C-alpha cells in the first residue's frame, strides 16, 4: 500500500479521535436521571462491539460510528473507498470479494474479538440482484482498524460446484452475507449468516484463526429458503433462561419494504429454533409456486418484536415518534450497566430513506421471550419503574398481526382507569398482582408485561412504559400520552 494511504488513514483516525473526544465533552458522564444528550449517526446493519467502555458499530458500506454512552454517536467512517480509515485502501485490499460479487460496495459485516485479543472483521460483498456473493475475514489490533485482509472463506452464486460439493441452487444454498460471530455457553465459536436465497445457516469456527472448521460446506440450515425475505441473523444467549435467541429481519430494507425484527429460540446454538407457536424455523420458507420473494407464506412465523409504527404523530415529520423498516439487529449486554440492549438501524415516518442507529433496551419476559422497550435508550433513568406509575392516557402500539406490512402502524389511544378497566380505541382490563406484577388483557389477548422507566423526547420527561408479548404472540407497547 502507498504511504499516502497510510498517512491519510492515520489522519482520519486522528480526526475520529478528536470528534469522539468532542462528543465525550458534550455528552459528559450522564448522571442517573439526567436528560440525555443525543447525537446520531448513520450506519446501516450496525454490528456492535464494546471495547474499554467505548461502543462501536460497523455496518454496510463500511460505515462505522462510536459512542461513550449509547446516546451520543460520532461517525467514524463511511464508503468503500480509499479514504475509509478502516482499511489502508479498501477497494484494493478487498478486490477479490468485490470482483467476485460484481459490486463496488460491501454489506452487513460482523466484528468479533477472538481469544487472541485481536479484532476480526467478517466482511461480505453481494451484487444485490443475485446471490453472487463472497465473504472474507480481515484482522486488526484496534476495532477501528486499519484491518488487514486474510482472504475469502465462502462464495455463493456460482454456476457450477458450490461450497458443499453440489451444484449451486439459490433456492436451497445460502447467499453468503450478513455474518454474526458468537461464542456459545461451552466456549465453542460459531457464525450464523445468510440472506434471502436458501436462508439462514450456521458454521462452527476455529477460535484460533476465525476461519470455519473444515468439511462443513455451507454449514447447517436454520431458517428460510426459496428466496424468503429473511436476513440479518444475530445470536444472543441468555444465561438465566438457557436459550439461544436468533434475531432476524423479515421483509425489504427500504422505506416501503416492511422490514421488521423477529426472533426464535433454541436450547442449542445450532438449533432447532422455534417460535412462540412451536413452529420449526427450518421449515419456514417461501412457496416456490408463488412469485419470487413471496411474503405471504412466511409472514406468520417467528415472534415479531418490532415493525413499522408511530408512537406519537407531530406536525413536523422530524418530531414524529416512530420507526419505518427497523432491522439489522445486534443484541448485546452493556458491560457497564449489565443491561441487555439491541442496536439496529431504522428509517422514520415521512423522511424517506434517511436512516440512523438506534439502541433499545430489551428484557426477557416470564415466558422466556424477548420484549423490546418502546423508546430509545436514554441512559440510566431517574428511578425504578413501578405499577404505581400506571393509570391515565396511553398510546397503544401493537406489532401485529404477524405481517410484513408496507404501511405505518398508527397507535390507538386508550385509558387505563383506576377501576382496572381499559377503554378507548381498544378495551380490556389491567390489574396489579403479586410482587408488583401487572397483568393486562386487551380483547382476547392477555400478557404480563415488563415496566420500564424511559426518556420521552416529546414530553422531555422520564415516563413508565409497558412492553409485553401476548400469549398469542403479539408484541404490545403502552407509552404515556403527554
């Protein structure tokens, strides 16, 4: 690589450090209950890693950002070009992948710190209108690079023999993009990956090299097939429940594509994974007799946690509280607080294709399923949530029925009255049961939600929100109306 590329990369990294320092000064160390100071960044399909108290996300098109607190983000990189500080010269170093995939950009990567202490970037290139894709590994001593390419590990879309020795078939073989690397409870390392085409697969890795163990082909099939619009897998293990939770995104990524976040679980890292109805995810795939990218067949599978929605509409689109096509999930546990979080990207009502990183806390409910807090993480709240906080007017957001919807789901206005009734645009009942647990019934759906103190940007105050999953599998949120 030329010296000018090295100097430019170092200069941009130094600039990133200055900007990060500035954001630290602006954000400060937030005290409990203080109003959050947000600063936003654009990273599509953000993969999260925390290093020495700093949070990093790296995503599609080699975009990257960092934050000291998950509130104020600093953009560090964007674009697969010679100026991107993650590589000395990304187009040159990653030319084998780009040429194979017949593209000039990269898609959703993963960054993982392996036992040797170094940072491994699993990058991938895809043409986009075909499964012609390539995946490789690069390594660095720092999460912001510069990364050194180690070579390709998988290819897809070939016209002849595939990675498993059989002719490549896009209906059953994977599109080798969207990797997520994780360590299981027994200390073994794995990579889930895949998008559309033959679905989501898993491979076991050699923790010393980061490469797949030999003789696995494409690995084991977990979810999807026949070009199902299912992608962006990410794994989270919960020690308390003993389950591995596999997050995926259904639908299309653009503002009209209906992207939505779903999850299934298993007692084993390599499955089988099931949803709340007990459906086997390995059996979920599009109907080959229907048009390509058939959504109808797969819509009622997986637990839908978040889709298009509005919590509160404002006259100005920039102040409308809600998301369009949220996806590209990255679950993690914040090392400082021990809280479980989900980083993802989202578009917004009325703002077209503009997207930003968002981080929400999520919880495991009494039935062992993830439920996502309705509002973005605003830092440590003023106090713990209590059932005593409930009562009054709420925006009710229901992420269902399980559909891949292009429209934006509007909220219903309801009132939780002191007599235990719920009235308004939905009716039901609520009651406080033992140990401060709340039980809510809406229509014929019952759930035991999680209460959370969150910062409401509309009222500029801390409020108690409600998130839950009904027995029927519908994600439900209640957010107080100012």
